[in-house]
C-alpha cells in the first residue's frame, strides 16, 4: 500500500497523526483495534493509509520485541473483529535496526467502522468514540460504487419494506454501544444510515432486506431453505417430512436449528452403572453448516434455495454460489475469510447468530470427529457448494 520510503519516514516522525505506536501487542491489544478502526474511518478525510507500529515506543525508540509469525498472524486476525472488515496489511520490517510489525490501514469506503459497537475516530493526536454528529458525517462519506451486492441500495425498495420495530428493538441494541444508544434523539433514518443499511436516497441495501425485511423473497426469490427428510439414501425414496423455511436470514437460521434438533436421534448405551448417550449427528456441526450455507450463498443471481436434505445415512447441505475471493479448496480449512455478503455477515455477528468469523467449518469438523462421525465430505463447484455429513457409526 505505502512505499517503503514513506513507511520509514512515518517511523522516524513521531509527530504525525497517521501513526500509532505500541511497545507490544498483548498490553495494547484493545487500543490497537481502536487505532485500526480510527484509521479506517479517516474522519479527517486525509484519504491516506494510517500505520500502527508494534515494537516502537511513544518516543520513537525501539522496544526490541520478538516479531515472529505468531504475532503477525494474530495481528492479521484483528481484521475480523472490526466491522466492516478494514482493508489492511501486516508485515514484519526492520527500520534503522529496529524490528517492528507494521499494520497499514486504508480509509474505508463504507464508514462508520466499529469495534464492539463503538465508532472510533482520530483527528490529530486524539482518538475517541465518535459522537452521533460525527457518525452522521462519516455516513455521508459512504461510496456506493463497486460494493458487494448486500451493500448496494435496491432501487425499487423503500423504508416500508423494512420491519423498523425489529430494527429498533433487536438490531440497534446489538450493533451500537450503550453511549450511542443513550443519544436516542436521532431519527430512524440516521440510525439506518449510520449502520450503512440505507443509501443517501433512503433506499434499503440488500443486507437490510435480508436481516429485517418484511418480505425478503419479494426481492430475493431464492432466499429460503428447502428441508427434506427422506426415508432412504436416494432422492427418489419416500419423503417423511418437507418444509420451506422463509423469513429473514436470522429467522431461517433459528428455524433450521430447531428442525434439525427435532430430527436428531439419541442412542443410549448402559454399561454397568454408567449411562452414555450419543447423537447420530452433533448439533453444533449441523448448526455451523446451516449458518455457513445461509451466510455464503449467492442471493442476487440465483433463485435456488439453500437445501438441507436429511437421508437415512447422511445429511447434505448445499447452497448456490461457489467459494469466494481468497478462499480456495485448500484455504477454506485454514480460517481464511472472504465474504460474498460482508454486510450480512456483520449483521449476523451483531445479532449473535455468528460468534466468530472464519471458524465455522473448523468447529464443524472438530465436532464430527469428537462424535465419531465420518470426515466431513465436500464438493466445491463454480456455482454451488455441497457439504455431506455421514451418520455416526
């Protein structure tokens, strides 16, 4: 992002507002996240990357810490804790004989950017949470071109397509800090705009419709789940149960989890005084796979639903849309994160539907192994993704 000469100049100049210096990571982890958030918001509109040096004291001297791969990986992972995900890079550099970790943060095209519901800004040496007026000014900087589909306004939609009561009672408390919520005099349009859910022209974006729309399928016909319980191992075998699960994406997640729990079978083994129960499938793995399918599917260019087909010997989870961005068949198991629907992902995390980015498939594989199920099967195609879970033996 920045040439080496400019990074060196920033390292040597202790008086710039584009630099944050921290002696080490662990004692300063929270402040480092706040600094990344503030640089991404670029409240001063410098339109230049900000830099965080880890391993440099406030006076510019070298802290002499060990900058190894573990630290660099940890710093890179901070990106998934800040919403929307900032554009940033992490490198190890040696400058004037001092080894430091360098985090470069580009200004966001979709401010306000938040950490734990708080919007951090920086003007000169000041780093603080933004006031409602400062959040409004940040929202006015949003750039709508070249955005993922879920951040684009829908030209035919209006505020009447949103369940605004649900937005106020469920989403706002989960997405904003208590300090901001105490400033409760803001009109609902300003709250929606500050959370990047409507455009300047008051048009809802795709994620708003999917998160708390009155009828998401009016705009995305494939936004539902088709659940089949099949008495056999082939799709042509008798169907024991079928359901079409609609509503918002959070509603679909909850209904899927409820249906899957109902269909689990628990076997009991008694050995002397000991009683051991085992499910044919671990519910945690099934929940992670259902969330994965709903989060990563293609909504704008496919009328195909997410499919959960429960056979007598396996469960198949399929969704329209192949792997996205930097995620490949090799890196999908390595917590590499790239989101086709990043604003939807942010909303699901705010609502507690997703607890941590990038670990769903890892958790699913671990739960299956612990329950004695076969290894998770998978098929990645350009236009769909399929995961297969075999029953425990």
